[in-house]
């Protein structure tokens, strides 16, 4: 992929994220007044931070709403900053980091749950939306792993082939997952099967991405990659908090970790390639 093609993707991503940001304004007007009437879900998210914070705080749908807004604003702002700082810088890792950032815009799909409770959508809409959301999440973390592999020295000549592999990998993970559209948790996620396996996959990719950046620091003899590895750890920790929270403990902490981690990754990679 040429620099021009990559920058074209950045611009298209910014436009898409802008549309999502405007759309969330309309959705907010429709569903925020509905939250006081919304029945409490019988299940809460099972993320580690959520389990701990849930011992002290009750679920609050407005907190979930705020976390979703912050997630989408992160995606929009992140795409703008990546384009601004890397427009003239050729860094193979940054395309995959931008895909990770871009994937957060699909979290708007979670609003289909309260909208369904208001307008009653057909079940296949809910099933399709859940599959798309799962696909975006796993595509995003797989893309971040590829960024770490690029940092470690893998020469990728045909970027389109790698993106195709990312798409196939994410599809293989989510296509066989059953989704129960009758049961949902307090973070607006429909219950799905194989949760333990999915958590194992996420954990494995989490650890592999961080470790590979530290390997890159050793292979490339550059401590900047080690700092980028720390950024990956912060970003993924913030991601898990922000996507799994259902109370006021999560939104601020989650967005701070996610944003600071992404900034850490991008700033270190920019510094490395600025001198190449």
C-alpha cells in the first residue's frame, strides 16, 4: 500500500467516524429519556475491572452511554491525529494501529439494544448487529498484534493480503459464536456462547502484542519500542475497562488509559521513523 492510498484510508476513516459522531447525537436525544424506564438486566459484564467495581457500585445506564460516547470520540479524534502526524511519515505499524483505533467507532452498534426496547426491531437485526460488533472488536485487537509484528521486523510487501488475513481471522472467531438475543447484560451486550474461549483469545493477543513490542526493542536495539509496548498494555487495559463498564468507575479511567496508551504508541513510533 502506497503512502497516498494509506492517507486516503485515513481520510475515509475520519469521515466515517464523523458520521458516527453526528449519529450518536441523534441517538442520545432518543434514548437518554428512556433510561429511567429501562428494566434492569439480570447479568453484569464479567471483565475483571467490572467485577471489582461492581462490588461497590450499581449499574447505571447513563454511565454506559457516556462510555460509548467517549469510545466513539476516541476513534474520531484518534484517526484525525494519526493522519496529522503520519501524513508524510512512512511507518508500516501505523496502518494497523489506525485500524485498531477505527474499530472503536463500531461500538455505536451497542445502542441497538435500548433502541430495540423502544422500537422493537426484528431479531435478525439484533443478531447481525451483534456479529458485526464482535467482528470489529477482534479485527481491532488482531490489527494491533500485526502492528507489533511489523515493529519486530516482519517485512510486509502486500498490505492488502495482511488485511484480508485479518478479516478472515476475525470472521473465523465470530461466525460460529451463538448469540442469545433474548438475554443481555448491563453494558448493552447480548449474551453469546464460548465466552471463556473468547476471553482466552483476547488475553493471548493482549500478551502477545505487548511481548512482541519488547522483542522489537531487543531486535531493533531501540528502547522506544519498549515504551510502545508499555503503551499497548495501557491501551488494551483501557479498552477492556471502557468496553466492559456499566458504572461510573469506568468511563474516565478507561478513556484515560486508552488515550494515553495510544498516544504513547504513536509518539514512540513517530519518533523512531522520523529519523529513518
